[in-house]
């Protein structure tokens, strides 16, 4: 009985199949990376939404006053500084894991490695991990005790839907987050709204009314940060997203 010869791939056919797989993988990987980054940005927005709820819960429990960004006297009477993430966490308005942005990649700096390990520890009044949270608070809303400026109520904020409460943040060297954000851009000493999302072009923001939005700057990283401060977050007298007026 005559047997049918077994079918075999030729070398050229095998190379063609491998090339097609490589092309398909090259087409799919960027889409998968984009979807992953989008999911992280959505997770970040969810955390900022929870911070907005905590912001209003704290105010409701405090006769309408917005929280400070720093307290200079701890409950024990020592002259140690305590920051708002610690106060909200101790008040059971939030949990510690809320302060770490899922979209922020490690910078590889010594500070980043140090604080990523330290964040596993419980919060303390003067613990620096609450200072280097990855979401910053608009200091105009909650002045320090020693500044001499009075605390303000939520109802004093005009146009709360466009006034910044919290945002993705970075300290002056951009290596770690910061629990404070300034109304001005500076590369040497400013704690800024930092573009963590969209390939370092976008930042998520919680506004005073509690909704979460997104701002985009042209360029990437530092360039995008500067563009954000010169564009949607420009601190213009009479039309500023930073002030209560």
C-alpha cells in the first residue's frame, strides 16, 4: 500500500511564520502597554476620588473647616511636624495605601527606594512617609498653625468645581511624591503637580467639589509639568484654580 509522504515545513515557511508572529507582537504590545497605563490611571483617579470624599467628611466633622496641610504641635505637646495624610489616616477617613499612586514608576533614586520601603511601616505623627505621600494638597486651602493665617471653610471657596484640592505630586527634585503642592512652577524648590500618567504628560486632580479631572501638558516630564503650570493650572489673578476666591 502506497503511503502519503509526511508534510514538513520548509525553512522559508518557518521563517515567514516567525516573522508574522513578531509583527503581530510588535503591534499588540504597545496596545497592551497603553491599556495597562490606562488602568493604572483609572485606579489613581479612584484613589483621588476617595480623597475628595475624605476631604468633605473631615470638613463635615470640623464645622465646615478644611484641614491644614501641616500641624506643628503633636498630641503629646512636642514640637514635631505632622502632615495631613497622618491626620486623615488616624481619623479613619482613609487608609495608608490610599496615598501611593499606582501609576508612579520607581525613579531608582536613593530617596525613592528608601521611602518605598518605609511606606510599609505604620504612620506616626512625625514620620516622613506622610510628607512624601504621592498626592499633594493645595496649601492655600489649609494654612499651617504657625503661619498666622486663619483656617477656611469649604463654603468660602468660590467655583469649587475648578479649584484644586489634591493632585499627583512630586517634590522639588522630582524623585518622590510630596504631600504639598505649590501654585507656582519651579525646578529647584517647588512641590508641584506632576504628570505621572499618559507617558508623563498628564496629571490627575481632585477638585474642591470632590470630582476628579485630568490635565495635560505638551512635552513629557519636566517639559509637560511646566506646560501644565503655564496652561490649565496657571495662577492668574482673578482666575486662579489655586485660590479660594
